[in-house]
C-alpha cells in the first residue's frame, strides 16, 4: 500500500470518528476531530461544513459563516453550506 493511500485511509478514519461524535451531540469532541482532519487535509470541504454546523449550533454565527464560506470555496455545489450561509446572512440583516 502506498503512503498516499495510507494517508487517505487515516483521514477517512478521522472523519468517521468526527462524524460519530457529531451525530451523538458531542460537539466539542467533534470539533476537535474535524480540526485534526483539516490539519491533515486543508481542502476537506466536508470538515469545514461540519464545523459550520457545530459553530451555528453554538450560536457563533460569525465563525459558522466563515466555515460555510470556506466550504463553498472548495465545493461551490455544497447544498448544506449554501442553505445555512443564506440563513445566517438573513439573520444578520434582520
């Protein structure tokens, strides 16, 4: 197995751990794991989007918007990021 393939598998495992924490509402643990994913791969749009959801849940809308913006830089078609960033922007304009 190539080093690149091992790195890819390691990243996928980290992402799975992060998602596990997220779905079990362990948001701080999930945040830490998603950040580890981004250290390994700074262009993982799924990790940015998930961080956006975590920050939005904490009502840190500025940080959430930042994460969704980064998601959309990497994946312009990400429906979750599009939906949530427009929701946050709408709230800011009220």
